[in-house]
C-alpha cells in the first residue's frame, strides 16, 4: 500500500528506470521539490516582467503618452498580483515538504526506539532480572566484608619479638656510634684550622719577600740615576726619588694581604 506506480511523463517518453515501483513518500518529495523549483523560476520571470512594465510606464509618462503608461501599469499590477499568489503557493509547498521530511525522520526515530526496546527485552530475558541482580550484589557485599576482615587480621599481626634488654643494648651501641661521629668531626675541624694558619703564614712570607725585592730595585735605580746626571739635576733626582719611594709604598699597599683559606667543614 505504501508503493504506487510512477506516472511521470519522462518515464513514458524515455522508457527510463523511473517506470517502476517507487515509495510513495519519495515520490511525493520528488514532486513537491520539482513544483517548488518551477514556481521559483516563474516568480523570477514575473518579477522581471513587473520591473520592465514599471520602467516602460515611466518612459511613456515622460513622453506624455498617458494611455500607454496606464497599459504598462496594468501589466505591472497583474504581474505583481501573480507574483504574490505564487509566493503564497511556494510557502504552502515548502510547509508540506518540511512536514513530510519531519515525518520521515520521526518514523526513523520511532524505529530506533523500537530496536532499543527489543534489545533491552532480549538482554533481560537472558537472565537480567531483579532477583539475580540483588543476589549478586548481596554476595559481593559479603565477599568485600570478608576481605576487610582478612586485612584487619594482617594489620593486627606483631612481628616484633625483641626483648627489652636487647633494645637497651641497641640504644647504647647507637649512642656510642653517635659520639664517635662527633669526635671525628672535631678532629677534622682542628686539622682544617691548622692548615688555614699555615696557608696564612706562607702568604705573609711571600708578600714580605715581594716588598723587599721592590725596595732593592727602587734603591738601585735611584743610585744609578744620581750618578749619571750632572749636579744641576740633583733637585730633579730628589723629586724623582721621592716619587719612586711613593710608588713603592703604593705598590706595597696594593699587594694582596694574607687571607685565611676558607675550607668548608662538614
């Protein structure tokens, strides 16, 4: 009953595969879509005719041909009226097409719900009943309670079998080890202090030697300059000697002072 024979004219002319049984819903959608396209094409043609008649009416009015202008205005009004009627028809066709498509979708949704219902029924008939679920949950609760009891038993087990005397001996031995570690740290600290003092003494001796060397060199330079220059330059030599002595003193101040080497202690 849901199928009808297609009577589309193209099937009679071309003998195509359309001349066969087609679902009634698909045939209705096809005819509605085809009619909608024809009406849209006609509306475009009517709109063009109305615009052209309006332009010709204006031109006739400007040419002072009132009779011809009124004729074109009648043509424009007829085209406009037919355009409005086609617009109403197009709205009705689109509403019908939308209703059919929505009904097809609703039918598909209903079939999906039916399939879901059948699947749930099959699953329930295969042993998915309330009594079975309650029994499984009750047994699972019992097993979980048994497991909790076993865990509590394991937690209450005390494996510490040492006596009080043994514990005291271990504490005494631990205290002795701690004291030995403290003594080792003190000895290491004393050795590091002695090493720092030795390093400081070596730096002082080195700085003193550098100062003596600079003093000797400056004195030798001053004597040589005094012997090589005439008497007229004695005052100049004295000034240079003073400048040299001042430079030696400043260089002596710039020498690095003995520093105590910092050795990190543990």
